[in-house]
C-alpha cells in the first residue's frame, strides 16, 4: 500500500533492507514526513537549535555544546521519585544484607 511520504526517498543508505523496513513502518504509521538521521554536524545543529528554541534544551554556558534537558512535570514517563525509592530499598538491602523479595508485589521486606 505504499503511499507518498515526504522524505521517504531521501535515504542516506543503499541497503535495500533498511529502506524497505522504513517504508513498511511508514505505511503502518502514516507519518507526514520521514526524516533520515545521518549524524552530520548540520543535523546536530538543526536538532539542538530546534530544542533550544522550543525550550526543551537549555544551553550550559560553562560547557560548550552541552545542554540541560527540561521535561514536562506532567509527563507520564517521569519516574525520578520511583528511582529514588528503588535506590533507597537497594541501599537498605545492601546495608542489612537483606535478600531481594522473590515476589515483587510483596515489597522489599523493609517497608
């Protein structure tokens, strides 16, 4: 069912299997545009400039070409609080030589 999608024919590879796979995924997902990553300096500048302009990246003044990435606090993928809790449990398990729970629903035994 191949449809015409902007950028699909600009593949920076001659490997037919890659081009065919991207085309098949594009047929399933129907994007407006396919953007091929080529790891060029131009691509890096285009992406980082876009993210800075959008407010997602904040350039670090003391570290050239480095950024602080700002995410939305309501983003469901944010899990900092769960990492901290998991880290605290691991530290307790190590300190008191507790075995990790065999049943993940049971908790660490340190609750």
